[in-house]
C-alpha cells in the first residue's frame, strides 16, 4: 500500500510540474510579431527581430522583450 501511495504521489507531482510551463513562454514570438513589419534592415527593430529568431530561446527573449516590443510599436 505504501508503495502504491508513493507512486501515486510522485505521478501527481510530475504531472503538476509538466503543466506549469515557462513564465517566459512565447517571448520570442511576441518580439518577432511586434518587430517583423518594422524591420527595415537596420536599427532597434531589426536588432530585436534578429534576436528573436534563430538560436533564440524564450529565456533569452524575455530579457529584451519589453524593450523590443516598445521599440517596435
């Protein structure tokens, strides 16, 4: 019985951990969307657009997201 409860509790905790997701999820997409049409090949919108693509991660984009979205409005 103890083993069954341990397995059940472990499965529940793993399920909760998987549902949370990153608080930065979607940062790169938001930057790319905001800056795509404003990207003229130079300047802050271009830098932001390039930084949100390629090897970018949601964590790396989260650091610049507010500044970039504001620059591309």
